[in-house]
């Protein structure tokens, strides 16, 4: 079983839609949960991170962690074509190692 | 914006050649990492370093080797490239950070896309 499972996508939505991206994980010791965005042929860039359970909002993006169910979500409001990318969830493991999901490819159509 | 550089960005090379993928960062980060990423698949950690003269193997076995002689430089070498080495290689670095345990967020370079014929 993989430590982090992510909805495979690809996901295609119209501009302005609310997008929900999800991951599950198996290691209850994880405390920090990162979301990275990766544009085609680029390296991942950190979008935001959360600590433990709860919500964190940054502009149109909201990250949510439910540690009781080991479930991680990223919501994008008023999605834009510039949001088209692959989104990677990555809990932070021991020694600062990121454990990546396989990523969800998102396409926002104008 | 992170200042981490990788060269070359693209490399097509024949089987048996020795190659070195370069990674440099100008942020003074202690920790550096190499990941391998195949299309549609997870990033897998293949090497990491917590400082000069420190290197460790990651979770995914790799035939590549790394060195860390200078803080800012973390090259990856394949002594004899094979088609199975075809992949994208991503370098990252992190500061001694603000997260618990001194962990810092990782910043990624643009990657090197390697094709071995």
C-alpha cells in the first residue's frame, strides 16, 4: 500500500468552478501537509502547507486536513485557466522527507 | 522565488555514456535532495544531503551517485547510462526551517529531462 494516495484525475472544469483535490495517507505520525503545484515541464512549487488538522486559507486556495480520517483536501475557488497544472499532495515525513502522491492533473477551460 | 538551478534542462545521450546532472542553489540551504519523476507517477527521493560531505540514499534505489563538496552544489552522476535511466530528475533544497524539528519547506529546480537511447 502506498503511503499517500491521490485521486489520479485528470480533472477538467470550466473557468469559475470550485475544484476539490483530495489525498489519503496511511501514516498517522504525519503532522505537516504540503501542496505543490507543478506546471508542465517545470519543477514543483510550494503552494501552501498546513499543520495538523484544520483549515488554512490563502486567497482562492483552501487546504484542509482531517487527521482522524487521514484525508487531505485542496479547494480552489473561482478557478482560472492559469490554475491548469498538476497538483501534488506531500506529507512531510521523518527527517524532512516529502512523501508525494502521484498528482492530479487539472485543466481549467476558459 | 527560489534560486535553484539545474543544467542541462534536456539531455539525450547514448547507452554507456557517463553523465553528470548539475544542481546549484544560492540560498545557502543546508539540505539538498534529488528526486526522480516518471510521467504520471510520484516523485521518488533517490538521494539527499544534510550538509557538506553528507550524502544518503533515498527511498528509491538508484544506480546514480552524488557528492556534496560545497554547500551550494549537489551534482548527480551516472557512470554508465542505460535506457532504464530515462526519466525527469528534480533537485530541491530546504532551509533549516521554521517547521517542527527544524524542517524547512523544499524548493525545487526546473528539472532535467534525461533520455537514454
